[in-house]
C-alpha cells in the first residue's frame, strides 16, 4: 500500500510516537539513540529522510528491559508497547511503541494487527573478540529466520513449493512442526534469543551489537562510540544520536552524507492494510484485504 497521498499525516503520526517515547525515556532516565536511516535523517536532513517511512531507535539492554517492565503497569495513554511476550502473532524479537488508535498490517502472510509505530531495537553486550561476536550474530540470525518461518502463514501450494528448493528444506521442516506446535516452538525460540541477549554484562562489555538488526556483521561495534549521546534537531524536536555519530554512521553506511541514486529513494516497508484514523480488530478487517488470518 502506497502512502504518498498521506505522507505528511504518516510522518506526523510516527513523529508524535517518537516524542512520546522520548518523554518516557526522560521520565524514567532511560538511554536511547536514534539509529540507521533515522540517524542519517537527523544529521543530513534534520528530520525524517523524505523517502523514508519509519523511525528506528536502539536502547542499551538494561534500559530496554526496564522499559518492558515499565510498560506492564504504566499508563501510556494512546500508546502501547508491542513486544514478543504479549502477542503470539507478533513475528519479531525487538519491540515497537505504537499508536493504539491506528491500524496497520504489514504482511498479509503474517496475522499480526498493530498500529503505526517506532521500532525499538535492544542493544546487547557481546564478546570482546569481534570474530566471536560475529559468530554469535550468525547464530542469532538462524533463530530469527526460524521465528519468521513459523510466523508466516502460507497457502498449501506455497508451503509445498518449498520442497522444490533444497535451501528451503529447513524452513519447510519447521513450518510443518509449527502446524501442530506453533506456540511452543515460538516460546522456545524467544527463550533462546533471551539467553543469547543476556550472555554478557552490558556495563563491562567493550563491544555491543544489535542482534535483530539487518546489517549483518556491521551490527557489531565498540560501545565507546555511544557515549552519553549527541543532540540533533529532528523536525520540530531534538533527538539523541551516538556521541561518535560520524564514526558510527560511516561504519554502517560509508559516505552517509551522499544521497543515494534516485531509483533507491523508495519506501522500504510493506503495508497490506492501513487505517491511520482508527483501530480495527481482525474481525473488522476480514473481507477488506486478502489477509491470512
């Protein structure tokens, strides 16, 4: 679903969610840093990149775990924290802070109804030996892929077609098991990721990494780059980036101040269904979209 016609309203909504998240962090003394395209937007555009469609932040694991605890009892008003522990249809290990008065389905194959959101990625301590940290990232990615496999609902023909590709046989096997034990397998995968995420003491670690990030081994970097953060203007507010933001961004994107080619200036997220003005249930959505519920 294209959002070009509502891009201004879309951006205003996710910016409002970011401001709410920052207020929570300020109130409870939680650390965060804008990351990925949001960090580039802060430095290069002083706001959301014109063709971007989301906002991403990272949180040191101790602060992230504390946020999850706070969200269990605190009144967040029109916002809610979506986590892998609260919704069996949620296909991710990281969390999102969402506007609960909106409706969003990103993938018609995944029966997860949420609202517009800001992504919150836990930033975990990892091994001081970079190659060992990379190996942990590879191990973690395999678990993420399994979680994705059991979260995705396919037609029978799509499911059987996996047998035609040898590299998809593992996915076929875990999806077969998920037909009978989806919740139990999901719970076990979340537990495995929890254990890996808490292997090292964040305060003592030299290196950190975003296990759930999409930049491969580049997700491993020195914790010293983060510092206490550096403020940047972002639309009509201010946000925090890693203190050594230039080194951090060049590590991920090389010359991040250079604009990408025009053909790469596109939205990167799917939207199978969207109602930016109202929260709808699965029953209300049924029939409006080809959504595998």
